[in-house]
C-alpha cells in the first residue's frame, strides 16, 4: 500500500504526455497540473515517422500487385483473343460430347431375297488390371477362369493382372485398360459374363465389334467375297463385298450435345448438332441359291472324280439379259473362315504347310475367282465363233464339202484332225455340218483363211476378247491375243488355240449366238435397295454391240444341236431337255504339263426356247486320258437340275423316249486308278460314286457295283470299291416310293438315293408308276437296280404291295445281267 501511495505522488513529466492507465491515475494526474504562463507555446501533436523497412515492404507489395495484374491481363488476352479457338474448343470438350452412331452394313441377297451376307457381332474382352477384384474368388481362381472361358494362355493373363492392386511399384497397376482377346463369339461372351456376375468379379468389360455373317458358308464364296472389321468399320476385301463396298458401307451418324460434366446427361434446352446415321444399301443379286447349289454339287463331283490341277469352273447365265444365275470356282473357301483349309485340299498336305504357306495357298487357289480372273485356251468351243464369222460373211454353207486332211501352215507346224493324231487317219471329205459335229481342226482353219486376218480379228475384237466384259466383280482379267497376228496365229485360233480367254468372256460370246447376235454385259447384281427395301438402282440389261445377224446365229445354233445329238457332245444330252453345245479338248504341248488337257463344254437349253447358257471348264485333270465328255456330262447335270428347278416342262419325242431307255454297258475298270475309272465309265453319261471315305483319285479300283456285266441307262450310277472291301461293307441306301411318278421322275428319284431305275419293257413310257420291284423303304446296296411298271390305264395303289417279278429287256436275266462282257468304248477326242 505504501508503494502504491508513493506512486501516486510521483511527478509526471508533461513532456511525456499523459499516462494512460486506470481512472485513478488519470484523476491524480489532473490534480497535479502546473499553471501555464501566457507566453507558453502550444503543445505539438506527436508524429511517428515510418521506418526504412516499412517503406521497402510497401514497395514490394505494390510491385507484386502490379506484376500480378499484368500477368492476369496477359493471360486474359491470350485466352480471349490470341488463343481463343484453342481454349474455346477445350471448353467445348468439357461441356459438349460427341456421340457417334455406326451405320449398319447393307445385306446381300440372292434373286429370291434369300440372305447371303448379313450382320452380326463378336466381342473384344477388355479389362482394367488394377480393378480386377472379387469378394468371392482369389486371383488364381480368376486367372484360371479366364483361361478356361476365353482360351487365353495363363502366361498372358498372368502378365496383365497385378498380384496386389494397391502396389504402386507394380507397373501392371499403371495400365488403365487393355485388350484381353478379340473375336469372342457371343455364346462365349455370355458364358464368361455370367461367370463374372455370379462370382462378383470386377474389372472386365466387353466391346461389341460388328462382323459379317455368311448364311451359306462356302456357297458362291468367290462371288460374295468377304468383309473384315479393320478396327473402325467393316470393309469388303473380295468379291461383291469389295466391288460394292461403298454402296454397302453407309455413313456413320453423330450427335454433338451439351452435357452435364458429372452425369454425362444431355442438358435440357441445349441446341444439339446431329447428323442421322445412313445405313448401307442392300444389293440383290441375280444369283439363285438353288441353281448355285446345283452347279456347285455337279462341279464338286467333277473335281473329286478328275482331280484337275487348276480346278473347275462353271457358269449359268441368262443369254438374253446377261444375268448370272450361278458361278462356281473350285477350290473355294468358307466366307466365315476364309483362312481355313479349302475344298479339295487334303488334310495331310494342309498340315504340312506353315502358317504363311497356308495364307499364300488360299489366296492363290481358293480366293481367286477363276471364272473372271483366269484365262485358258478355249479350244474347239471357238469353232462356233469361227463358223459364225464365215456365215456372216457368206463364205460357206452347211452342206459344202471340206477335206480334213492335214494342213501345213508353216515349215514347222501342221494342223491335223484329232482322229489323225489318235488313229492315223482322218474323216476325209465331209460337209461343214459333219465337220462341226466331228470337230475337225483343218476345216476351221480353211474357214479362217477365207475370212482373212483383218476381218477375222475384227470379229474377235467385236466379240470382246481384247477387252474386259465389265462384269461387276473385282480382279477381272481378259484374254491374251496377238497384237499383230500372222496367218499362222489365225490358223490355230480358228480352232481355239494360241490365244486365251476367261470363262466369262467365252460364255458371254456364246450368249451372243444364243440371243441372236447381241454381245451383253454380264451382271451379278440385279438391283440395289435402301434399308427400307425401296429400289434405288436397277441394273438393266446392257447390249455392248450387235456382232452377228439372227440368221447367222440360227444356223450355228442348229449345228450346235447336232454336236449333242450326233457328235462329240453326246454326254451332254438330257432327257426331255434338248441341249445344244460345243465340246473342247485343248492340249498343253510344252512344259512340265505337256499332254494335259483343258476340257470344256459350252451349251444352252432347251434348244427350241433357250432359258440358260452353261459353261463348264475342267482344267488339266491329272489323268491325261480324260476327254471332253467329262465336262459335257457335268454340264448335263447342271442343265437338268436347273431347268427342273425352274419348272421348264420336258418335251419328249419318240426318239428321246428311245434314248431315255437306251442302255449302256458298264465299262470294265478293275485295276484302274479311281479317276481314270470314273472317266471311262462316264463316257456315255454314267455317274460314279466312291465306295469308301478314304478313296482318292489314285486309289486302284478292285470292283464296281453294278459290275461290267450289267447295262444301265445313261443316267445310271456305278459305285467304285477298292481292294479289301467286303460286300458287308458296301454302301447302302433306302428305296424311294415311286408310285404315281412318271418315267423320268422314277429315274430321278432313284438317282437321288444312289440307285438305278429301269422301266419294264412292256410299260407305257408316257404313263405313271403303279408297281416297283423292291418295296419302298427297303434297305439295299447303293447301285442296285429297281424295276418299275408304268401305265396310263391302271390306277396305282399307294399302299405298297408285295412286288411281282418284272420283265427286263431281252438278252438279260431279271437283274439285267448279260452273258458276255461288253467291249470298252473309249471317249472321242476333239
């Protein structure tokens, strides 16, 4: 307290100013103030001067503010003026979303709107490695499931999925996403997806990838081609898929919309920019899938019989419009698996090839459409064109006599008839009509000499052989002809050698003869439709030029009929359908394949009202003894099947009925290779069937059924068996019910199940079946003979009764067996 009182009495200096404190201190201070004199100076206010440090700090802050404002101003200028486009686009990317919509590829249809190529999807399995987890399974179980379901190697999936998803040092965790496997079928995807869901496995996903599906696999494969997904869209690589790729592809659409950055949803009232998707257009072809199948089956039978080195071609065409009904090129491939082993390639040979060799093989042999890309010497089929030229120039007539003696066209080249080469003699003097039937080379060389080089090659050009036909398929080739031909060149071209043509060129020229002289542009596509099926483009028949007069064509067509009825084309006959055509056997004279033949037959039917033109080319059978009847008989199968399918009525003359019932001996072929045996048996139109699955063209034939002591109609079938096959191992089949069928229908019904049919000699050939020798449904050997009775007066009983014995033709027993074996008849060469 004393200390406090003392403090109260302590004088306070005025110079220091009042001391702030408690009220008590302020009161005491006021009481102790000294009086002031008048002259005392007034008190001055205290001013505190800023220090040097404070001044420096203010300057620094001011400079910082100025610099910052400058930086902001500069960046604002850069953003809003100089780099406006850049930042506007970046902002748009955040606020606007581009959503794309893929166009569907157009369909490919046959002429009856049956789908040939359609769309499907497969899947790419993806994953985010660090997200692959499961509450139910271990990592090891997940990896094992991926291997089992997707077929991925364990090593691959193990290298993708991390052991610890939280380990930042594991480089696998740095991968945001990757593909596990591509081209996964929908069935596999669905099974794997279900497994993931059931076991609560996260981190996997699926991306749908558009693919092409071909409804009939290998049927018309080179015509249709195939399309492949290149990672962006489907693109055609071969055939129609490539030729019409732009038409089939369509145009992708998109929508550019302002979206919510968080949810991704389209904001309301935003002005979206959109372009609608335009699906690809569909193409409807002239190909008839039924006719295509008929042609392919006949061509495959020929391929398996004759084992040709360079394959088999077959074309069926409308001679008046140029529409292609069927086009076959063997070997072919499966459009759904174009790299797989193609038809005609042995499994052992295929397995011997490396992966690269296989790719090269299928590209060179199976993908190539031989009908439009390959060339060959047309041989005797060119004689029809040479004859047309001579008739058009009024330089010959059918009854004019010619000699087919050898002609020396140069010091090193002599032209001879095939008979001269094989038999050492020729036909001598004969009419042009007979020379056409006999296919005598020297006679056509004489016609060419009359026409002259300039005029002759003018016709060759008008027939389109120096140009492509314009068919709507890729990779079309054209014939090889001399640019400056000599008289020798013309002399051999007169019968189809020294120059080459494509099959499509040859049949197109034949259509000019059939339709009255007009060279047509061949077409695969009939019309094009939009996605709703409305026709947007129709392919009209197109005449390139008129080459011959109707009168000229009519005369040559008559000659072509004679080739089939009385000449080298007899194997091309079809009961009830009058066939006209020309055979060819073009021989390779040099090289490793010297002596090999290119066999062909070009024809049309019915001759009195042509509906179709057919060309068959069997290119270099390994058995050099095979003749042109192989091509003719193959064409006959195509003609018969096609016209029957088209509903063309058969017209039988009495002579044709006789021909229908004409019987031919089965040739004795024991000890021959299967291909050679088949060729010999087919001389008169008989078909053959290999009796075991492992028979090949070089397998030696031990026996046949029926054997050489039997006679069959030309529609008959003979089964070939190798050594070691017992009768218990023979092929069997079931007998059809032929009640109510006509003669031809009975024969065809038996042929379909590999049986032979014979008509009772006392039957009315124009009647219908009322009785058959073997009860329908019975199991018999393939090749067995079933006898039927026909009548127009007896009502058939559709409840099959126990058959009664049937009379057979004279000179044989009930089974058609004769006492003596027939003589072998070799094929005629031309």
